[in-house]
C-alpha cells in the first residue's frame, strides 16, 4: 500500500515525465501546448487524462451544472461522432449524465485502458503510448470542431 503522499509524489513524477515527453509536440495549429493540462477554451468542456492504479483513460468531459445544457453539448458531440472516431481511429464509450468520482453529474466520451498501474514505473511507457496519440488526435479534432461549440 502507498501512503497518500507517496501516491501524490509518484503521480506527479508520471505527469512531469509525460509533459517532458510531449513538450516537443506542437498542437494542430503548430503551437506549443500544455498537453497534460489541455485547455479547450470552451467553458464546461474538458479533455481529461487519468493515470490510476488499475487503468489509464482519456476523454472529453462535459460538466455544465444545467443537465439540459450538458445534454445539448453531448448531442452536439454526437453530431460529430464519425469525425471524432475517424480522428482517434477507434470507437470510444459515450455516457450521458454519468456520475464522476465526486458524485457530480457529468457527460463523457472516453477510452479506458485497463491493466496498467501508474504506481509501477514499468507501466509508464504503456500509459504514455496510450495517452499520447489520443490527446494529439483530440487536439486535431478540436481545432476543427471548436467553433461549433463556442456558439452554444
């Protein structure tokens, strides 16, 4: 078992390593970006990457407090589903009005890789290899689709 401080230290080391690995990669517009803390520029829409003890995941989270508006954003993403899946090269899981780890209602579109453990440094290459192409693909998708969400 790891103490809370040990978990925090290891996770911080992982995300620092991920950030260093991604630093030379420009975004879709050719600019530097903070990949591990990606800013979509649209309120209540986030690209989340997680590295935990049993899985790694990447996804789009819609966190608007108004569930009807949250559903509107989700439906807007659904209209671009083929484009998103084409960009990422795979199907992702779509969840309307799910609960996050804090009990808050969110909607998400995500891909999960089970069987990896961020606490085991030997798994870091597999986690990075999972996250890297997907966050780059999400960025490419977003550079084209962001205007459709800014108007909502």
